[in-house]
C-alpha cells in the first residue's frame, strides 16, 4: 500500500474480554475490510535502466525493451560507436535482462539497473488469475471479527 494514513478514532475495551493485541487485530481487519471495498490497483516495482551497446545492436535492444514491457527514451549515439539507452521497465520482466544482453552482445554490452518507483502492474489480470485469491476464504487473515454475547457468537464485518 502507498500513500495511506490511518487514524483510530474510537475504541472500547472491556476488563474481562479485552486482551493485549485486540486493537491491533481490529486495525488489521479494518484495513482488510477497507481494501475489499476500495477500488485498488495492483502495483509492481520498476527499474530505471541505462544500457550501453555497440551501435549495431541498438534496434535489437530497443525491441527487447518493448518485449519486456519497458519504455525507452531516444537512444544517444556516442562518439565511440556505442549507443546509450535509458528508460524504465518492470522488475518482474526485466530482472534477468542483463544475462540476455551479455549473450546478445558477446559481452560488449553494459547495463545498470536501479529501483525507480512502483507503477501499475503491466499484467494485472494475469497475476490476479494466477493467484485466485479469495479474501473471504482467507482464515489466517480475516476481514471480519467474531464476538460473543449472551452465550452465542456473531460476526461483525
């Protein structure tokens, strides 16, 4: 989650029924309940990259960047016959590109990667489908609470 501020505005404890950690659990469950009701976006980390290759490989590297869902700025031609390409790419699809680049360039290419930011997941539907997550079925992380009253229990969302 990013850019979230949470304020607990009210709470009531009971000497007999409240234990340490109850309010923490209530906050976790409230956050889960809010996330289930909100229109959430799946984010993923992005690299900022700089790639230096012999000029003859520029087109191939630009195609590879697109294939890996990256975005490149206009290539800069150096006086030494090399091209420098900078841009952004999702970590998930670009993390092993250094190995591909070394094989493609015969060891003459260089790549520098650094974390840039989180951005919208490039394959959100695929990820959601792959995990098949059911928040209501997640008993280890419930979004509701069970309370007891007068010998019976009831669920509060």
